[in-house]
């Protein structure tokens, strides 16, 4: 371990590239040196503030160390950096469409719309790529005798079920996993639940929902433990302050 630590120190002192830094810090994290990973990651981000990989590694290390708020703050920065690059997916989709590669274009548009859901042009483009379903053949209404009254005709029309237009839902495992990468676990669960509702036989998505719910439960347990520790510290501080006040009062009396 001493030799590897010395080697790491030498590499860090030589000002390695961001890629080398990322691999080195990843190895340190695997060895359980969370505090050192945090310190060196912060130094690296001073030089390379837009490096998504190092910033994501820092967020993961914060989370493993139980520093939930710091992890959340870093993930928000990662999400912002990813958001700045989302136009790449749209351009890639346009390239695939020119090559008639509809499946790849669809996937790129889904990734793009996960970040830019308000882009109507991209949404319309995605809808044009979706396979079109054949319109159902409408059955003619039963022939109504000419002697039928107007009220009977209205009754037939009222009993005819109206066709409801369902809103288009963009819900795919790819979209759900993007939410996971961004730390938006609740949104990922909602997306997977839509997938399961549309495809009840999808056991993989159903299992992923349980995994994500487990992550939320684990985070809640960690946060509750931190709150308990904070309450204990506040109680101890209050007791010490009370003792200090009593000691000062005794000195005044003496």
C-alpha cells in the first residue's frame, strides 16, 4: 500500500491529464480512500471545472461518504454540463435520418427530448419516425328506418362510444436510465412504471423499479441517521451551554 500511495503522490504532483486523473482517483476510491479522492477531485476541478467524469466521481464519493447534500450539489453541476451538450443528440438524429437509419435517429431524439421536452419540432420529428398503425375499419351504423323519429336517432348517436385521443408518452428504459444518471430517481421510477403499465410482461423494468426504490430507501435511512446525529450534537451543545452558564453564575456568586 505504501508503494502505491507513493506512486499516486508522484503522479498527482506531475500534473496529469484529466483522463489520467480520473483513472487514478477511481483506483483510490476502490481502495476506500474517500477523503483523499474528495480532496484531489476538488483540486482537479479547479483546473478542469467542466470535466464531467471527475465531477461525477466526486458526487459518487460524497454519496459513499454520507455527504448527501454535497453529492446533490455536484450532480446538479453534472446535469447542467450534460444539458449544454444535448444539442449533439439532435444533430446526430438528423445525420441518421439522412442515412435512413430510423432506429438510431429515434434513440437520439429520445435522449434529446429527455433534456429538452419543450422542443415541439423535435417531438414532431420523433412522431414521424414512430411506426404508423393502420386505422381501424369503422363499422357502419345500423340502418335506421325512415320512420324513426329524431329522438331515436339522437339516442343511437349518444350510445356510440367516443374515441378518446391518448397523449403521446415518451417512456423508454433509455430515458429512465438518463434520469438515474442525473440523480432524479423518482422521475426514473415514474418512467419505468409507465413502461410496465404499457408492457406488463416487462419483468426487467419491474425489477429495476424495486432496485430504484431500494436506493431511495437507503438514502432516506442515511439522511435520517444524519439528522439523529445532528439532534444529538445539538442536545449535547445545549447541555454544555447550560453547564457553562451555571459555572459562570457560581463564579459571580463567589
